[in-house]
């Protein structure tokens, strides 16, 4: 089975926004959203059980969904996708508005407020069937697709690799790969292969 073939199913990238019972705002980046009915309006959303936002929504039942625009920064996706709301208030440094006490993204393509109605469980996810209580349009930009996001991630990784310079010994060709940044090595450090001093290393 080629799981990557599933990435060809076209869908978008979204932020959820919710509020814990103690008032703390939480949110996450998700990609599994489907409109299942328009009258009355209902959506299905899948959230990882490990997600703090998912655990919050299980209790409070209410959340916002912001549709991300095509020019969404990698940083925003990273913040909402890879950091837990349990340890950081992600909305603090993110332009957002509040409606019905819930945070949503200022520059979203569109936003909605959902209330969970039925919950189904898989191994790692809860799938919420929700009523849409309110929905409104935002910026005129195109929505970011999951395929674009994948492409963006790859480009970011490539750029990172390209900008990471390596320190190379000009005598023996050894490439420094220690955990301590090369600049912070002591002055008497020597090349582990040929024994020459730091000064013979150049950045490539
Ligand atoms: Fe060397």
C-alpha cells in the first residue's frame, strides 16, 4: 500500500480555535475537514487524540475553523501544527479576532463556528460530526491546498539544507558534525582526523 497516494486527495489546511474551561485559548493545524451537508450545514472534522485542542473540544464542544490562505507562512503552520497548546498560547503571536469567545485567524479565507454533535473514534483520531452555527467569508485570497502545503514544506527543508554551511578541514577534508556549534569550540580544539588546529577549517 502506498500511503502517499492518499495525499492526492484534494483538501485544504485549516486552523481550529477553542477555549478551555479556564479561559486559555487553544488551537491546532488540521487538514481533514469535509462539508457533509449544507441544509442544515454540517461538517466532519478529524483531530488527533494526542492534540490538546482535540481534548479541549471533547469537553467544550465548540470551536472555530479558519481556512488558511495560499500565502500562509510556514511558521504559522509550524506553530499550530507541531507545538502543543498545553505549553504555549499559539494565538498570542498570531493576528486573530474573537467571536463568541473563540479565536479565529484575521486573514483567513473564511471562518466558521462549529458545535460537535456526534463523535466517532478511530485508532488515533476522533472524528467530529458538527453543526455549523455561523460561517463568514474573509480575505479574497485562494485557500491553501494540502498539496501546496506539502510542496511548501519540501521547499522549506531544501532551503534550510542549502543555508546550513559546513565547516571543512582544508587539510584532510573532514566535515565537522559535532553537536556544539563550530564557532563555540575551544581554541585548542583540533581536527579529529589530521590533528590540525581550528584555523585550517573553512566554511563551505
Ligand atoms: Fe583535518
